[in-house]
C-alpha cells in the first residue's frame, strides 16, 4: 500500500496542527523521575512523600459493601440511587452544616476527573477565564486549557476581571499549602462571585483533615447565607476513607447547575460503578473509620514535622490536609536533590506555581515504618 507523505496527519498524531495536548504544560511528575531513581537507590530503600496516595487498608465496612454489590450486571445510573444521594446530603448536613437535598448532589468518577472536565462541561471556551489560587493543584489550569479557556491565577478575588472570569476555583484546605480559608474569606469570595455572576466551585477534598484549624464549607449558611445559587462544592473519599483506588467523589450545591451537569454526564456515560456507589454509601454513613485514619495521620504528621524542623526546615501553613509545606529558604529543586540523597522523595513547590519555588510539599501518607525510617535518616544527617 502506498502512502502520501503530503497528507495531513490524523488528529492526535505527532505533527497534527491542533493537538489538544499542545495546550497543556509538561506533566510535572515526569520531572521528578531522576530524583526518584536516586532515592530508590538508597540502601534503606525509598521513603516516598511526593504523592498524597493512601497506603492504609480500605476500611472493612467499605470493603464489605463493595463485595456485596459485585453481582450487578445491569447499568447503574449517573445520578445513582436515592439512597446514595441521601447519604451524600446527610453527610454534608452532618459534617459541613449544609442544608441540602438529594436533588442537589451528584456522584462523580473521582474528583480529578471533575476538576479537569468541569470547564468543558460548563461550555467554557476561548474568551472565557478560569481563575484559581496562585499556589494550586495543577489540574485547575489543565481544565481551563483543555477547553481553550484562559487560566488566571489570583491571590485575591479583587484582582480579577469580573467581566471575563466565568469559573472561580477556591481550595480550602489547600493543596499544597494546607492553608484553611476562614468564614470571612470564603464569604468575600462568594460575594464577589455573585456580584459578577461567576460560578464559584470550592474544592474541599481535604475537609475531614483539619489539624490546627477547622475547615468551613462554602455551602455552610455562615458563608453563603443559606443560598447555594452559583455555588458548588467538590468532595472526595480518597483521603478520608483510603478510597483513591475506588474513584469515589461527588459535587453538590446549586441544583440548577447540578441538573445541567447530570444531563451532560448522562450523554457522556460518566457513571460511578454500582459497587463503588454502594461503597460510598457505607463510607459516608460511618464516621468511626475516619476517626481511626485521622489518628494515624496525626501521628505521622507530628513525627515528620518535628524531624523536618530539627533538620532546619520551616513549616508554613499546613494547618490541614495531608501535607507539610516546608522550606529551607533556597530553590526547591536543591532541597529535592538533598533529600533524595537520603532516600526521601518530596514534591518541589514549583509544581504548584512559580511562587512555590522555594518550598517542598511533604505528604505524610507513607506507612509508619517508612515515616520512622525518614525520621531516623533526617536525625542522622543533621
């Protein structure tokens, strides 16, 4: 079969004029691979604090719920059964103080999927702006670029052009810094968004992991005045229930926006598997396993923070979430290299924006044994 080299390449092929991937930044974790190789070569093995992935067992109550629903040959629904949506609404009322009904909640296939695809699902595109904190989870930017919108960083919402911003992300507790926004700060963001008719979406995936401050949901009446118009909150079960492998999460808030997303997601077949829907119900109606997991993380956090500070780090914010935001007051990649030589892998702060270039993010999601090994290495290297 002959080929014609003058023909344009297929969409998505190298050389195609309009590849979507060309809009995106380099995947940040690829840059960490050489440092990971150094850390893995340490005689005592790798202590990986670079990614906030759970390592502890899935709670038994959740495993049993999943197992009991494995014989589900039919299609589940995008919205899920009423029991699932009532469990979500009940948890939001119990833990977040939100007065919300089951028609205003929607299960999603992991929160990252939602963050990355939400601007597209909302119909945003060229000429629109998606705003997110200056230090932030990289997927906010990715979501904007995927639909051709303009990503915009901010320190204060008052810096933003309300005539162009269509979607405003807030993130509390913050990834990477662990900072918790207070009621007044959140209320100001809501007021700004409503004044300019901007949809505000609050990423609250670390909500159950407050240590030195109590997180507040954007859906709490003290923040939104009891009215969820123009507001969405995103929650994940990955961290609080060790369910990163289940891809269990949900979005809740303005019932009009939720209904629109539901309709779009029906067409796209964005369905949480039925066994995971059952597991989500079990996870959200049991608080005991969350308390047990918090105790594990609190102990690891305390041990790592003390070791880092004794080594010469300064820890800023970090009052919530699963990370310590630490600095030696020098370029972050120098710190990454120094710790990699000790077999300790951390995330460079510039993964989350240029203003993080003198910090590293240290996840305390490793096992007790690996945390203890890192503490010992840091002490020996002082």
